[in-house]
């Protein structure tokens, strides 16, 4: 399946009221997303990270922002529903292998990035990210 897996920091750049200096909220990037819509995928891990951010906002009583992000997340489900890739047993095994290899090299990338990298590797996707260094030790295709 050729295409792109958007990292959490990239899709978050498209969230409402987001002041993103990385360029991922730019009109050019938004146009790129529209032009490549059929080839763009999300990981269920990204959905979990976004929901964790919403829950943190709710805990801190930032309810207006949390509500806006919840509505945006629902819109993502509508748009990408069948293109949100699951965390399967095969991807879990690959995640564990990638995570251990990184830790064995003295790098602790964290579970989420390892899981996103494993999802991309399993589906032969290019990760679109603003954090290239988080993924470069996983030997996956990257795009900024």
C-alpha cells in the first residue's frame, strides 16, 4: 500500500486554533493533504495521542479547547475512518523489535513513535513528520 502515514505532530498542525510554526498548518500543506487524500493514512496510536491531549485539557478545565478538538477528532474519523490503521498483533511484534533495537543502540524513542514507525514499516508507508530525529533510527521512509 504506497502512501503516507501522518505523524501526530503533523495532523495536529491541522487542528483548530493551532499556531503551528513548522509549516504543517500552511495553505501549501493543506493543499498537499487534499491532493494526496487517497494515499494518506493515520495510525490508531495517533488517535490515542490526540485523545490523551483532549483528556488533559478537560482535566485542566480548558473545556472550550477540548470541545473544539473533540469535534475535530470526530471529523477526522469521518474523513479517515477506514484509513486509520489498527495496532495489530503483527505490528505489536514489530514495535517491540524496533523499540528494543533502538534502546539497544542507546536511544529511547518511546512506545508511541516506535508503534507509528512499525505501522508505517508494516504497510510500506512514508512517515510525514516534523520530528525526523524521532524516527531516523527505525529505518523507515521519512518526509518532512
